[in-house]
C-alpha cells in the first residue's frame, strides 16, 4: 500500500504513580528506561528514542503516527480539517522529541498526534531482561461507538481496513496486518498496546514469566485468526493491556485480498480458544 505514514511511533499513557509504572515497564515487561522528567518517563523497545511514555501531566492519552516529510504533515493537517487539528507548539514538540506535529482528538477521546522528525537514538535497545522484544507493534482502542471511529481512522487519517471481527476493526498504515485495532466496548480510550517479539518461544517464555510475577493474564496464549499473531496479554499501568506478539502477518497480499469479515465471537480473537477476562476480546455475541 501507499501511505504517507512512516510508522506507529509512540503511545502516551496517563498514570497516577510514575515509579510504580516504571517498575512494571522495565522489571516486568522488559522495556528499557530512557529519559525522564518530573512528570513523565519514557521507555525504549527498538531504535527509536522511545515508544512508550508514562505521564502524570494533563496532556491526555495519545497515539502517534510519524510522517517522512514536512509536506506530509501539511497534507495530514488539510485532510483532518473537519476535526479541528492543532499544530504542536515548539514547547509541545520539544517535549515529544519531534521537530513538528499536529494533534487531533479522535471520536473515542484519544489524541492522535501526527509527528515529523521524531528523535531516533544512536544505540541499540537493550532491555533489563531478555523478553525478546523487537519493536512497538500495535495499539488497541476501546470505542463505545465503532462507526464514527472507523470513519475517522479510514477517511480522515487514511488507514485501510485489513479485517473485521464482528464490529472490531483492524487497520493498517504499512505492510503489517494492522497497527491500530478498534474494539467495541462499554468505555472509550486506550484498550492496550502490543510489542513484537522474536518468536513463539518468546511469547511462551513471557507467559511463564508473567505468571511467576503473579501478573493477571487477560488473554492467551493464543493465535489471532485475523493477523496470525501468536500472543499473550496482561494488564498494567494506566488501566490498559500489554501484549507480546510473534508471527504477525506482513506483506502486499493483505491489501491485495481485501478485508475479510470474521464472526463476532471469541474464536475470532483467539483460534486456540484461550478464555479472555476482558469483554472486548469475547466478541459481540459471546459477551
């Protein structure tokens, strides 16, 4: 597919306690601590300067996409005109470690920040434990009303639908099966985030590690029929879910075949039949 977006860049999550959140991100999940300020802490999972930011400030939860050129930022601003996008101030851009950007509120209340020239570090990611993490994979969003959110992400942002599972929508901006997933929910906001790991072995190793840490398993281990991902999901800071995933489908065949409709049942979210504790992963007919 042809897209103006370079990648899914970062996730910002509001938390009550930075120290507790940081301990989870590093000691439990396996991210590398990057820089921090009085009211925020950032964490690395690949070559970018950070992929996850915990904040106690008032900026709000946010998902960021990056563009390659300044004219792409201008084009995105024009495309989003009906949604009242705002240019980041120089101070806001500096705080986000980007050259420039725009911010717009999505229908489910999460900020979408489109940024240009985000900071990339000059050194390898090296987590405090060998979780097998290779990069920031995807974000899941909870939506009380799916239709306007799907329209926003496809028509205003320009993402494309890879698949539907019931009313859940899987959206791509590059050759990965999806970077954004929208789930019907009784609440609005960020539902969770996924980090890619090297192999199924890492998914299973992390499952055992999470159990040893007495972390609740929200879903999995399992395989997602839509994306082919083998995954395991836990809960953590900010009231969201944190997943490891391997074998996510990539390639031009996803756009060439067109989106598929899976039934709105739990097996459409896990072909192995792992029972989820979160209602969003049960499908509309199994709740």
